[in-house]
C-alpha cells in the first residue's frame, strides 16, 4: 500500500508541475500578443 501511495503522490506532483508549466508557457505566449494588440489599437486611435 505504501508503494502505491508513493507512486500516486509522485504522479500527482508531476501532473501539477506539468499543468503549472503549461500555464506559464501559455502566459509567456499570450502576454506579448495582448500587449502588441493593445499597442496597435492605441496607435491607431491616436
């Protein structure tokens, strides 16, 4: 039972880390696009 609990804990840890990395990469990818689109809209208005 202890071995299964250990494997399950490691699996949860890896899953949490992969989700975290996915969110970080998503933010790193979308943030520049959002900022660029905002800058473009600001320049077009002014």
